[in-house]
C-alpha cells in the first residue's frame, strides 16, 4: 500500500474562498456575508425600512411587540440572500450597479424591496461578498495576475454544483489542471429527458399541434424523475468542457434483477423493452 500525505479535502466554497483570500489582499478577516452575520444586520435594517416598497414587510411585522416575527423574517431573508449569492450572484451584482435605481427597474414587486435591502446591506458591510470576489478573481486569472495556485485540482464526490462555482473552476482550468470525477448513471445522452409529470405540464402549456411535444422524451422514469439535479449538472459540465472527458463505464450485466435494472439505466432502456424483466 502507498502513503497519502499533505493533501487537503475542502468543500468547494471554502476552497474557492481561500484562493480569493490568497490573491485578493484586501479581504476582511471575517467574512461579513456569512448567513448568521447577515441575519443580525438584516434584523437591524428591517427597523429602518420605511419606504412604500417595504409595505409588505411592514405589514407582516405589525403586532410584534417582542420582535419574534421580525427575527424570523430576518433569518429567512438571510437564507434567501445566501441562496442568491450561491445561485444568482449576477443578479446581486446587477442590483449593485443599478444602485438607487435597482428597485425602479425590477419587474417583480418582491424584487424591488429585495434590491433595496441588498444594497443597504452592501453599503453597511462592504462589497466584498462571494459574487464580487469571484468576479475580481476571475479577472485576475484572465489577466495572468493570479498567484499561489495549487498545482492541480481534483473534484470528486460532487453530484451537483451551482453554475457560478462551476464557472470559477472553469476559469481556474486555464491556469492549472482541473479534473472532475463525476458519477453518471447512463452512458447515453440523457440530459434532455423529462419526467412524465413535467411532460404533461409542458404539453398543457404548448400550443395545439406544436412540434415541440415530439421531443419531450421520458426515457427511463428513474433517470427522468430522480436524476434532475445530476442531469442539469452533467449538461453544464459537458458544455464547459466541450466534451473533453474520459468515459469509464462498466456494465453490471443482467444476471440478477438488480443488475438488469442497473443495465437498463446505463443503456437507457425504458421499462417494457424487449427482454426486460
């Protein structure tokens, strides 16, 4: 047996943040947009929001003498903004660029007060949140200014990843070797399969006689109904890598019922196919 030493196994978020810290020297010692810290700052801001855009929040927080409703609302909003930082950082950056006009240009009424709340949060805590840091880090990578990078990066045990994080690793791949070791239950193209439930919903919304309905295939129901997160992640990864991948599929055979099911998923054989048990 060999020896495995001097290796680190961080999750993607702390790994990327460590790279940001090593390459962007003006980061605060404590990350101000950690969810628990945002909660207390939002709780303070809720008492200061008096504009008409905040009417839904003001109405909700009425009849709250001890502040329990406001505290619960701050917790939910901190969670929501944290999800935005992970999955929709481009929207938050757009709100910051629009500044005071962010609420005016937002189409959704709920987005108007969210934009104002976010900008107030940034004004009080600074603009160095995850979305801004990644934007600056990728610019440094593109300009050849990034340093102290790992020799290589191996990503494994990940079945899904937010698009923004995937873009960060894609940017890193221009400077260092990045390898994703991904589990894929099917060796055929299955990224466009839809579940029967979603297929019925899409058909109900499409125009009668629309040709698009012909392309809504279910394939194997276990893939189309249970594999949604992995399905989208594999599609994004394939697009970014431009098909630069090595397939290592191994057929389990069909000697048992379990192996027969696994083979059906691997080869994209729908239930009821010829010879299917």
